[in-house]
C-alpha cells in the first residue's frame, strides 16, 4: 500500500489496508515533528538513568532533591480536573485487542486505561491494530464477532485513558534519518491526531497514563511534547491530561516535582505497585543488605510500600490532584468457589484500605472485579465522585521510610519455583504475542514478570538469599529447577509450546548472567 511519508522517515512494518487510516500524512507529520524536536532529550534522559544507576550501585542513597525544595514547599495546585476525570472510583486496565477493549468499556468501571505498554506485546500488528480499534471505539463503531458471539459497545461506557510506551522503548519499525522513533511518541501522536477532537466533541478529552518515569525531568519532556502537539493540531493548551504512574523508587522522591512539571496537564498520580517493587529490586540489586521475601509476601502493608502509598495520597490531594490506587492482580476463579472467595476477599480488603486511606479510586484487571471494587469505594465516598478534600496532615514520610525494605523473609522453595514458573509462562506468552496472561489465578503482565526474574537474580547474589532451610539460592539451583518448571508450564498451556522453550532459555540467561538487563522487554522486543 502506498502511503506518504515525511522526508527521512521509513516504515518497515507491513501496512495492511486498515493501517492506512492510521498512518495518515497528518499523523506521521506529528510523529516526525516530535521526534526531531525531542529525541536528543529522550536519549540524554536515558543516559542520565544509566549514570544514576551506577551511583546507586556504588552506594548512593536516594533522598528528596535539595535543588527542588522550593517546589515541595511552594503553594501551588495543578490545573482544575475536567469533569470527565472527576469520578474514577474504579479503573479497569488491559491491552488494546478488540474484545478486551469492548469488554473493558462495557465493564461498569468509571474509567478504562487501554494499554500499549506492559499488558501488551508491542509487535507491529498489536500496536497498529490497537490504534485501529481505539479510533473505532471513540466513534462507538467498534464491533467484533468471535466464536458465535457479537460484541459491541454499550450506550454508557467508561472514560478512556491511553497508556503509551515508556521512554526506554523504541518503535523499531519506524525510523527517521536512520534512527528509531520513541515508542511512546509514536503511540501518543497517532492517537492524538485521530481522536482528540472527536473525544472533545463527545464531552471527553485526550487523556493519558504515563509509565516508568524516574525523574521530574522526564515529566518535563512529556509536558513539552504536549505543548507542541496541542499547538500543531490546534487544541487549547491544557486540553491533554495525563496521570503519571509512580512505579519507580526514584520517582517516589520527586512526586511534587512531577506534578509541578505537568501542572497544566496533570490528572494526578497512580501507585503502580508491581513495577515499583521491581524498581526497588533493580536499583538496590547490588546492596548486600537489601533482600526481599517471596513476592507474595511483599504487599501494600509492607513498610516501604505503605510509606510510598501514603506519601502519594498526601502529595496529590495537597496539590488538588487525583490519587489513584494501584492494581490488584487477583482475578475471579470460576471453577473453585473456595479459592474464588479468598481472591474476592483479597480484592475487597485492598480496595477498602485504599478508599479508607483517602484514595479516589483503584485499578482492577478483570470486568468481574469492577462491582466488588466499586462497592468498597462507594461505601466510603457515598455519592461523591472523589475525596480530593481528604488531606492527610497526619502523614509524615521521610526518605528513610521509603527505603525501609521489609519483609526480608521468608524466601521459600515454593516462592523460588513460582518466580521461575511465572517468568517462563509469561515470557512464552509474550513471545507468542500476548502480553496479559492469567497465571495461577493472577493477571500477570510485564511488571509482575520483571519482579519474578529480578528477585531470582538478586537472591543468587545476596548473602541473605537463602531458603528457609538455609539452602543458598544459587545459579546452579535455578538451572536445576528451570526444566522442572518448564515441564509444568508446557503441561498447563498445551498445544504449541515452542515459544516456552525459548522463554526458559531467556529466563535462565537473564536470572543467572553477571549483568542485570535493565528491562526484560528490551531484548525480547528484538525477537518479535
């Protein structure tokens, strides 16, 4: 198919007829303009991440920034929140394939975060078909027929928010002057051009979720992109709104500053708990005193997680911004009423804690969880859309509280096996094109898989990485368990299992190699 490209741009991905409606001259011109204006800054910020990681590896202890104290102590608020984002008691999230999009919009949730990032394998067709699906959904024309069932959008649907890829991810199928474009800029620009004005006409707006940031300077880059993009396509400044996921330990020290940088475009912060745990492991991986217990034991009531959650809540409400609780990875268990009851109780206690603390809403991963989660927020909020007025002057979080990494025990053989099993299962599904996978009654995405492989890597190296019986977690032990867990995964998934063999190789390499890979999705992306 012939499409018109800006000078210097090449697209190597297959262009199906449906993609022509997305890869329009106006959309590609915005990708080109944003790339040329901001790519060098993106690369500088990624290089700054590497330098900061080296300092942490050498023993630097993070703290609140002295140079931005005036912002933390200043009297300012974010711009008013648009009506469409005032009520977000339950937000559902999921990848951009058509059935999920329709079911999420129809789920009864207030808001739906559609995901080009962690719950989505970013192969070319997933990214492009996702844009096709969202363009149709915004216009209420998206339908699907699958296994004899018809899927279409209800009259009343959730408010849409879009998560583009993080700063570390490229779009390898699109280059400008031989350089790959940013995956995040590509996702954002295409969606904005095709849908912003249509959304505004329908009483919504172009709303986004921004992942994986490590500093307020990375938020400033997004803000500058919003300003330029709005100018380019003729939107008033401040039309774009974005919620930032605080899912790195370094961003937790810069929450005020991140809100400040995006203050004209801010829709608050979200406690992205799973990536946050991964970030803590990654940033302190070489610290001999750092070691976390089995993943299942590291909950939102762990000291460092509690401090982070309360600081986020206090910071948002002080600045007039929504505070969004994170994801419960639990999902309904249809064939086991007893296990289902335990899972439901987990969801209920999680959302009850968030609502009681003062959060304005929280995330779920499955339409079946919208109603129980909603009940907990309604029980606290009544008919109020949010709790912005609930300030928390009682909360005093010091830098050391964010670094109070407990529990350290237990580390069990079952926990080690679970990490290996989940890692292989998820990576195998990801390579086959599915980035959102129910495994052992939990909804796993890239963030939870990152915890699995990084914990194994860190347990091998930490003097504290010992099982309950005193057995040291070693590379040899992990290599011994991998074939056993691979066999279990293959038995569970059945059918074509070729990608799982490759997944086991990748998991072994990433968990036992001397060097720690920054993100597992980076080497994986080169294989899809």
